[in-house]
């Protein structure tokens, strides 16, 4: 059977590609607005339900209970089912999971709804990226990936003022209802405008055109490096989603309204970091730099620097300095979310990409189970609230630094692809 030899890099971006990017950007806006609402309403929720810090930490972690399991299951599903329909069902689950909170709820009810929401949102990022990669050839994926990924930051930037106003003036229950309505609006828009990309499975001379054993893909050093580096970044992100507003109110003495405005700052800085990373990665590759540098080093180095900055938070003295250190340190972690999907897509066959990216996401987001719970236990058992938060952020810094260093050591996507291509050619049937 003849193999198409036109390199994927020669392909033009299909018409309608950027419309899909915008829709999936909006999907991530909804996704992260859903994630942050518990953290934003943490103080009134804890007061109404009479939660201890440890119970609130458990509530934050419950979102991730089925997150990874769902991500893996759906990741294999999108190898066979169009991403258009999978994303439609996932978004519908998110929306419906919000409405029970409009009534009087117990901790158990709230946790069940968050678990269901997490199961629906677990596969979202990997499926959305898989969908985008069906619209853009490899060397043009950096900026679309960055834009879609920044739906997370803008989900917080846009949602925090709006949701905080609802919480302050109407109560936290209505914030969940508002998110449910927004989710349903996205479902309608996607059902009308969403389409499947045409760059789906062409075998090329520059890409792997045969299936590779999953054990070989998942044990590759670049895959392991991506998991480790993203784990550290997601630890910081999970604390930002769950604990930052409570830290500002209970630890630093801000009002709920003031804390809402300050909570946006790390995401604003992170948005700049991510968009700059996506653009810079494409520029570096256009100038001939290897993906080891243009993706691996570019993503992992900011994680190390960010960890070193967060490590200074306990020594910041004033509330302002501590906030600045948290904003900059945690904001730098976003670079890794841009480059890791690109690197995984670089050496993974298209027919297996959805599953491998989902497994990657399922593993690193386990930090979402651990981080809020660890912070809750540390705060509850500390001699004072502020001491507990400072120890929690110190643990965060150490994890960021170690994970970033592992990333710097292991992220070599260009050599990973070359190794797998060589193995493919060596084991391919020879015909006389």
C-alpha cells in the first residue's frame, strides 16, 4: 500500500480552523469558571456548612476523584468517536451538574455534584487539544494551543468579578446556577458551529504512520518528563483554584470583594506567560531551533524559576509582597501546559494521540486531589492560620522546583520521535 509522502508541515490551515479555536477557548473559559467557583465562595460555603479547613480541603479534592479515570476512558473513546460529539456531551454534563446547588445542600450533596462535574471535565483539555490538532499541522500548533489553553486563565479573569458579585449580592448558590446557564449556552453554540477537523490521519514521512505499543509511548522519557513537570504546575494551579481566595480572606484579612479582585492577578500574569510561550515557541522553531529547546526547555525552566519565587513567600513580610511573589511565581507555571501537548503530539501516532494525551492529563491532574487536601491538613494543624498557609506554599514551591528540574532533564521530543521512527523503519516488513 502506498504511503503519502507530503509532509504534514506542507499542509495549509483549513478554513474554519480559527472558529474552532475560539469555540474551544470559550469551552475552557467555562471549564475553569466551573473549577474556581468553590474556591471563590470558600468562606461563605465553609460558614454556611460549618466546615473545618480539612473538610474544605476534602471538598476541593473531591472534584478530582473521577477526573483522571474519566480522562483515560474518554481518551480512548476519542480514538474512535468524533471529538465534536464527545465535547458536546461533556459540556452538557458540566452544565447540569451545577443546578442542584441552587437549593439548600449538604456537604455530601455538594461533593457529589463536584465529583460528577470533575468526571465531565476530566477529559476536556485533552479532547479539545486533540480536536484542535485536527485543524493545524504540527509547526502551526503552538499559538492555537496557547490560545485554547488560555481559556483557563480567562475563565478565571472573566468569572471571578462576575461570580464574586453574585456571591456578594445574591449568595453563593446563585453563582453555581449562573455557571449552569453559561454551560448550556456553549452547548447550543457548539451544536450549531462545531465541526471535526480534516487533518486527522494522514501518514507522512515526518510522522509515525503505524501504531506504537502504548508501553513504549508511556515509558518514553519525554512523556514521563511532561507528567512530572505538569504535576508540579498543577499543584500550584489547584491551590490557586481552591485556596487562594480563602488565604486572602482568612490569612491576610482581605474582604470577600477585595479578595475577588486580587484572585484574578495570578491568572492575568499567567495568561501573558502562556500566550508568550506559544508565540515564542513557534518563532524559535521557525528559526531552526530544536523542539528540545523551543518546547522542552522553554516550558520547564519557568517552572523552576516560579518555584524559587514562591519559596520566598513566607519571607515576604507585607501582604503586598507576598501577593506579588505568588502572582509571579504561580503565573510562570503556565508555560508547561502549552509545550507538553505539543511534544506529546510530536511523537505520538495520530490514531493514538487522544488516548496518550488523556493518560498524560489523567496522571498529572492527580495533583488536584493531593494539593487542596494537603493544604487543608497543614492549615488545620498549624499553630496559626498564617503559619499553615506559609508551610503549604513552601511545600508547593519545593514540588514546583523538583518537577521543573525533572522536566529539564527528560524533555527531548525531537530525539524521542527520531528513536520511534528508527524503530518503526527497523521493524517494518521488507518487500523485494
